[in-house]
C-alpha cells in the first residue's frame, strides 16, 4: 500500500488536503461558535490569520501540489517525485499543520511551516528542467512567490516586520485563484465536452482567452495594492464580463446530467459572483467578506473538490461515468455552504454569525464525504493494472 500511495503526488496530497481541511475547519467552527480565543491555547497565530493561513498555504497548496506533481508527469513524460521523496514532502506539509499545536517556540513553528513550499518548488522544477518544458517554468516561480509570501506572514508573527501578514496571505489567496483560472482554461473545455453523454464542441473566443487571465490580474493589483474604489469596481466588472463569456462558451445543458462536470461550471460561476460582489463592495463595504467567500468556498472549494474527484478516478483507471455515490451529495453540500455564507446574510443580516457556523459545518461534512468516498481509491492500485 505504501508504494502505491506514494507513487504519484495526487494520491497522498488529495487525501491529506481533504482530511485536514475537514479537521481544521471543524476546529475553526468550534473556536468561532464557542468564542474560544486561540490565544488561550498559547497559539502562534491569531484566529483570523490561522484560518486564512491554513486554507491558503495548507489546504490550497496541498491541492496545488497534488495537481502539479500529477500534471507535470503528463506534460513532460518524466516521473515526478515518488517514494521516499514524496513521503518527505508530505511529512513536511503535515508538520506545518501540527507545529503550532505542539511547539512552543515561535521561530521553530515558522521554520517548520516554511519547509514545504521550497521543497515543492525543487520537486516541480526537476522534471520541467529535464524536459526543457519552458512553457511551465512559471509554475516554479509561482511556488517560490508563495514561499516568499508565507515568509512574510511568519516574519510579521515573529515581530521582524510589521503589517505584512494580511497583505501576504491575501495576495497568496488571489494567486491561487489565478492558478485555478489558468488551469480551467486548459482542462475545463476538454472535461466538459468529453464528459457528457453526447460529445459537443465548446466555443472558445480568442480575445476572451487572451485577456481572461490578464483581466483578473489587473483587478487583483487594483484591489490589493492600488485601492481606488472606482478602478477596482471597473476592473472587477470587466473581468466578470470576460469570464462570463468564457463560461458560456464552455456550457451545454448536458452538463447537469454529470456531477463531475457541472461541479466545475458551478465553481467557476462563483468566480464571476465574487468579482461582481467585490465591485459592489467598493461602495458597500459590508459585502467584502461575502465576496471573499464567493471566491474561497465557491471558487476555490468547489472547483478543487471537483477536480480532485475527477483526477482521482481518471488517474486510477476507473470509469468516470460511475464516481462514488457520495460525491454528488458532497458537491451539493459545498454549493449549499457557499450559498449560505454568501447570500443568506444579504437576506437575513441578523443571521450573519450563524451563517458562518452553518457554512463551515457544511464544508466539514462535504469534505468528510469526500474522504469516505475516495480514501480507498487513493490508497489502492489502479484497477486496470
């Protein structure tokens, strides 16, 4: 089992990402619902910083690691890290998650947490450089940048610098969304048209494809670093329009028959919702956190669970037409978690705190169902040998 489990990146990283996200968000819901300050546990992070850090550098980057280490093998035809090396990478990630609970030296917590991303960058770079796959060198740069941003979070927590943690983890979060946008353009059309009962031809608009990612980056820079409300609103609306056209071109009504396809479209739709709500939040600040969770639960959560569900089946030789039965309820629960967190506070403002608890609980159950459905798949050999 060990040799199979550590034979390729998606197996351990998809399992630990989903398992830990359920556990850590369950802890977050407990802390929030019981008003238990994390400081009472002699904790390294503040509650908000810990929540953001673990969802971005913990869950988010574990999914990225699993996806890249699998995709790069396909792109280069060179085996990515496996066996002892992959086990070492997984251990580095796990140590970063548990270090604040078991270590009482702040500098040591920081050092342990910062081991994972540089190591991942090395393991991603090796096959790309061997194959001369320059098109995807930017992936290494992205991981290095995430390492720097993680360093800025820790330097702030250690008191070396001031006021860098929030902007660092916000930047890291929106970079992960950008990576999902780039990945979606590569695989969503293929997954959509090939995954439905009767194959159809997606529509790609060259200008939209050319400007989809740049429009998002212009929005991101305006939102995070310039801060002019009108400029942020305009760039968000332009990006939302381009991504709406992009998504419409991929759409076919048959997708609703296939959970492994519609989950990707619904997740991408929440990117557009997040952009529109961010535009409105420039003049109605109360929408800021609602927009943020359209991106985080809706885009990041729904798309990643959908991609993990599909990749895990396809890369273990199983039939994509017959995914585990519990995965559809998991998808629906995560969609419901997004709707509760993003839209219910607009209708019932007095229920805002309750929506956080309910939405977080739905996330925990959804990812728990994923673990129940996919643990055996991820630790077992390919069914086709």
